[in-house]
């Protein structure tokens, strides 16, 4: 009986591993994990070599870079959806999609570089930087990440997840290796920012190389204006999720005493660990849902499977948060953050709820549903409103965020239940993506 049970378990495990959805999630998860570790090591190297005072300048510039990445995230989603639609219908417009988008995005890139050049001196003076060079490198880096987003969005839409995973992870590997060499060579803040730029240069070249098979020949013409309507939906969806996991920190730091505000800031970072750990699931879900709807298949099955995979990944992290909260806090922030220990599991649940909310938002964006937008907006307002109304302690803020994210999850789930029976290939028409 035992042997038969083991064989049965082995067969089920083998079936799971052969699942296309599971394999794609594993590939993107590994790439995201390597990228996350690379980002942490980059900051660890910069902090140790430069010391707290100079490192604060790097942290400031990287924060500006993160803000500048928002248009890139929107562009990735827009291109992934359009590419997935073209691929599902057998259209061969990837080459012209890439070249025309690159030319179009080049305009705001040049404007950004010009504005950065004009504002470099005031920004350097405001942040007490000894040179404008790091600011200039920052401007070029933000412009470049907008271009890097183009091959990444197309790779996601084509479901070439191995190439996408390598692109995401190797950028951070290159950045981390280069920053060590430049900082040892005493290039300080300029070296830290140059490492970001060189990592992006590598990612852009790698993206072009991995799409070389689509860049041969003449290709067919695509009309970029059909993406305009979805771009607005994508912008609201992505920005809404970003507000959900950032506004609580801003409000907590404003309302709570300094010590408690710092404790909540640390808790927020612990919660977002789980969010980013499971982000790969939504990256795989997005083009798979577009493909399923275009081919009149069953997107609901992909959504349920993805939610199961995400919950399983999150449950592993939650178990660690439940059993070893002191270790989690100690390793990440040290003993001065011990007051955060009682809330570690709760913020883990917050991270899981946010991940599931984001998964549903990605699903709605994939099918271009607009009804979810006021629901998401209500969730954002509810989270902020609860914190404004009730912020007497760290525990109260944690409870406010948990209630609002779980409530948002329920409402998004209801919307999803009502939407699924109505999804057909015509749902992707806005108007129909055209070639010719």
C-alpha cells in the first residue's frame, strides 16, 4: 500500500511538473528571485563600501529611478497584451510593433534627457550631491528602461518566459558585478548609477538578440493607436496597485510617532517580500489569459490554477513568518525592530492579499475589463480613509490595511465571477488589432 501510495504521489507530482503553466511559473519565479537577490546585494555592496552618509545619495537616486520606472511597467503590460493578441491570431506584426514603438518612445526619452540636463544642478544642490554626473546618468537610465520595456513586453506577450527571465535576472547580475568594480575604483555615487545604466544596456542588447528571429524580413504593419484605450486602463491598474502598497507607509509615518512609524515601515517591507516573491505568477497569467480568450478557451481555469500556485508560494512564506517572526525581523532589520515581531504574520497575510488582488487586476487588464477600475479605486480610498480615521498604534494601521485589502479581494472576486461567463474572443476587440 505504501509503495502504491508513493507511486501515485510520484505520478501526480510528475503531472504537475509537466504542466505548461507550472513550468512557466517556475522559470519566471527563478528569474525574479535572482533579480531580487541581485538588487539586495547591489544595495548591500553600495552601503558597505560607501557608508551611510554617501549611500543615502544612492538611495535617493534609486528611489527616483523607481518612480521613473512606472511608465516602463505600463508599457510592458500594453505591449504584452497586444503581442499576445497578435500571436494568438497568427499575425506577424512583431517586427514592426517593436521598431515603431521604439521610435515612438524615443521622443519622450529625448525630452526626459533634456529636462534632466536642465534640472541636474538644482537637484544636485537640493540633495547635497557633489556632482551633477549621477543625475545625468539617472536621466539616461530612466530613458533606457523605457526602451528596455519594449523587448520585455514583447517577450512576455510571446510567452518566451525563459528569455524574459534571463533578461530580468542578468540585468541585476551585471549591475551587481559592475557596481563592485566601480566602487572599489572610487567612482562612488557616479559609479553606483553607472552600474544601473550598464545593466540596462546589457538587458536591452539581450532583448534585441533574443527577438532576432522576429526582426528578420520586412514584417507587416501594425496600428499602434489601437493600444491607446488599453494604455489608460493599464495605467490606472498598475498605479492603483502601487498606491495600495505605498500609501500606508506614507500615512503611517505621518500619523504615528517616529519610532512606531519606522516599525511600520519595516513591516511594510516584510509584507512586500511576499508580494514580489509571487509576482512571477501574474507575469505568466497575463499573456496566457489573452491567448485563452482569443482562442475561445477557458481563462477561468488559468486564473484558478494561477491563484493556487500563488497561494502555495505565499503559504510557504507565511509559515516562516508564523514560526520564526523574530528571525525574520532580526535578519532584515536587527534587534532595534523587535517591536515589529508581533505583527509579522499579519503583514504576511497582507502581502498575500495584495498579491491576489494584483493577480485579479492583471486578469481584468488582460481581458480589458473596465468595471474593475472603480472597485480598485474604492479599495485605494478605503485603505487611506481607514488609516486616516484610525491610527492610534502600529497594530491599528496593520488592521486597517488588512481589512481594506481583504475587502478589495472579495469585491474583485465577485466581479471576476460575474465576468467570466461573458468572455469571448470579441472581448479583445477595441477595435480589432490590425495589420496591413
